[in-house]
C-alpha cells in the first residue's frame, strides 16, 4: 500500500469540500452518528473548535461533534485507547509510546514543524550554557511527550546518555511552578508555556527543537473509526486545513482568540502565534522517516520495550 502523495492529499481535501455539499443519504454508508475530538489548548484544533469549522461540515450530515480537552498527548491517547475518543492532536512523542503499547490508532495527517515552538530552557543566572552542561542535572519534562523526545534527541546529539540526567516528569502547569522555584535545573517545554516562561522569568534557551530534530505534530484517529468512516476523516481534515489557512493569515487575531480560550497572557500568546506553523500535511516519506528516527531513539534508550515500525500505523490511500 502506498502513502498519500502531496497531490493526492490536495485532491483528498478538495474532494472533502465537495462531499460536504452532498445530501446525507449520499454518505449514509459512511456517516457515523458522532465524532469525539480530543484537543489540547494549543494550535489548530483550538481554532477549528472556536470557529465551529468541523461542525459546519458534519452536523448537516447528522454527525454530532463533541470536544474533550487534555493537558497532554499521552492522556489523550489513553482516552482513545479506552474508546472514548475518535480523533485528536498530539506532538511527536505520544504516538510512539502509544504504538509500542498497542493502542489502535492511525496517523491521518501531520502539522508543519515549528522550529522555535519548543525548547530546553534554564534560568538566566544558571551556569548551564549548552546541552553538554546538562550532564548530571535535573530536567523537567512531560513523560511520553514531544518534550521527552526533544530532551532525548538533544542529549544524544551532545553525546550524553539519557541515564546521565535525572528526568523530573511533570505536566506543564506543575512544571512551571517547579521551574519557578528551582526544583530542577532545566525545563523542556512547548508554547504557549515556553513563551509564558520567557516573558515571566529571565530564561535562556539552551536548545531549540529546530536545532535538534525535525519533528512534526500529528492528527490521529482511532483505527476502527478511520477504517469505517474515511469520508468523515476527510471532512475533518478539510475543516482543519481551513483553520490553518485562517491562522496563517490572522496571527494577531489568533493570539487574541488563544488568550481568551487558554487564559494565558496575550503577550505570550502573541509570541506563540507568530512562531507557530499551521497547515495540514500528507504523511509523506520524509515525515514518516523523521518519526521513525524518533521511535528508534526511544527504543535505543530503552524507553519503549520493542522496536516499532511507524509506517504500520499510517493511514493509507487504500483506506479511503
């Protein structure tokens, strides 16, 4: 089976727009009764939710759309595994752990990497100047997330074993408080929490994610749902492509909307909006290879018990 090419993917999205105009009877064999979407208060899905873009395509077909918020990607994938979600967004790390654990999901699309939307940071007064200086130090990160991957990749690139640091596994909110009170030496974190830390506290970036690896966030679906309802997945991707187009052209408005939704300071959200990348990308060979490289790293470090093949969980053209 072949992966979707960029041309096929563009045609898929265009076709999804046409499908939205069809009467519900034309989609009767594919249309589900509901779509349950897991999201985090960051990025593309927040835009689509606020503008009700998914609802505009699915509710006329009789599909009820519901949204469930998660603090991190691993929790979202646990809900998907439990059968309480159908679709969601995470960074690059959670799907690797999920596949290793046998969670029945598929990658349906990627979002462009944002090279400066995640980083390893230290306090301005810290003696730590480079990744090499992290040896023997305590690093705050969210387990199983993109921050886990960035930390591991940065250490490996610097020739430092993951076992030579002490990971402190905390979610973003708890980690922010711990960082402020010097409970660890460095913190690996993503926007808008990164932008907020830069604004609130004197910090220095030790490594940007774009300097270390090219990792994409992903749009995921429960495997059974994607297999049974490919046209619905296409309609959702079409809605998210519309959200990405709006976000790319309205950065200031995006920041205001995100500040209202998240409660995070507008100045920090403005920084996050300006350096974020928005789009819906096909899962081409480069994206899959980059994700495979991350999966192989986790296996080498013993963070997942067995090697996995990312391509096994990629949604293919033959499924739609």
